[in-house]
C-alpha cells in the first residue's frame, strides 16, 4: 500500500490550500481515511477523517474551516483548508486508518 500526499506549501493567514492523498495497492473504498498533522515539538494529531460511508469527523479547531472528502474512483482523499491560521502550520499526513499505512507528509506553512 502506498499513499502519496501533495498540495502543501506556504500561504498567508486567511488563505486556502487543498491537500491530496492518492492511494494505491489497496481497496481504497473500504478504508476510513484520515488527515493528521504534526507541528514542531508537538504530538501528531488527528485533523479530520472520513469513513467508507462518507461520515466525517473534525477536530474542534478546524471545524467550519477544513473539509475532508474522497473520490473512490480516483483512490484519493482530499483536505480543503480555508481561513488558514499560523497555528495550522505543520506537516500533514494522510493515513489509511483501516490498514494503518501512512503517507509521507506534506508541509503546510501559514505565515505572512
């Protein structure tokens, strides 16, 4: 199983980014998928998840700003991030929560 995350970058506060995570080597549609993040000196934390039935969950700090979605035809999960704040700065990882595989991480930096 391989997970390839992309879409990170430098954005100003209030800006938007869309992360993508393309999966291969698994029956993607069966897996709950999650986006996690890890800021310097902090533990990795779950940001959002979406299960096979398209039920989503978000951590409180991103509710109303981030949206997780999936396209099973493309074996891809997305994280649309709007109204970004400096405290969103972190390396973002996707995870196949059914099989336990991680993507390689993509850096999001929110700074003016």
